[in-house]
């Protein structure tokens, strides 16, 4: 029931903007513009990352399967802002890494290949090995100031 309500809210909010979202394919890398990104991995089912910007310029993302079933949705209370630093990275295993400076939120959304479900982890607290490109970007922006495991 809760997932259905979240999905309906996401669809409602997504329909508030008339423009057609940009569609792209990606194996790994940064996602920083609104659109729908199909993530292809050799042994995994295709996932889609949907990055949506609303009229108030807040930004939210979700991960869906190929049939648009939501596998993960960013918390509506912690959206990205066009006015603050945020970074979203997809690795070659369909894991999603992001940092949101508005909330000092360092998150990894890790795909469990056996269950095909995503698990959310705080990559500072769990000391996960970050993808090299993502780590370099965060170091460049001094995003690790409150992350004790990287200081």
C-alpha cells in the first residue's frame, strides 16, 4: 500500500511538467540532467534511472525495472536542489551512489543480485569502497568534511 502511494505521488509529480524527458543509455557514470537513463549490464536485467526536475527546481530520482516498477525512490523530503551541490553516479553493477549537500546525505543504493532488490547504505558509516570517479568528484568538492571514514 505504501509503495503504491509513493508510486502514485511520483507519477503525479512527474506529470506536472509538460516537456518530454530526455532518454539515454548508460553503462556507468554521472547523471546530472533530468531524463530517463537505461542502465545496461551484461548479466543483470535493465534498470532505469529517472531524474525529474519540478517547476520549483527541486530534483528527485527513482530506479525502476524495465516495466517501470519502482525499485527505489529518493525520499521526497530530501530532494536535490538546483541551488546546492549534489552528485549522482551509477556504477557498472547498477548501484547508485549519491551525495546531497543540502542534507549532508552520503548514500549508496546497492543492488542485491540474488534478490534484485536495492539496499540503502550510508557510505560514510559503512566505509564502502567508492567508485574512483565518484570519489574524485566528491574530493574535488570537499564533500567529505563530515565523513569521518574518509578524513
